[in-house]
C-alpha cells in the first residue's frame, strides 16, 4: 500500500476557504456554494480545467471532482 499511486492526493490540492475554492496542481479549480435548505451541504462547480485538456484529464475527471469535494469539506471542518 505504501506505493499506491494516489496515496498523497491531498498534497496536490490547495484550498481557499475565503473564496470557497479547491485548486488542483493540474489546473482543475472547483468553486463551492452552500445548498439552500440543506445545512452543511455544498454544491461544487468546476470553474477551470487543465489546458490543454488531454484524454488523461477526462479519464481522471470524476476522481478529481470527488477529491475536490472531500478536501474542501475536510478543510472547512478543520477550520471550525
């Protein structure tokens, strides 16, 4: 397990709680906003993607989006 290719995934992200964004080192940027009527729930929207967008990026998009949500919630929870 020590050599798992995605083991250090958190180090590839930077979070800005003030602007509610999660930025991946490959160029993905997700913006989060609270969901009306759902306390603690957030919607994420991809506002930037790698350029050029390569087939490998498309294959990784679902994983990257999941990571963005996970890391953003972790950062919010750590702050409170």
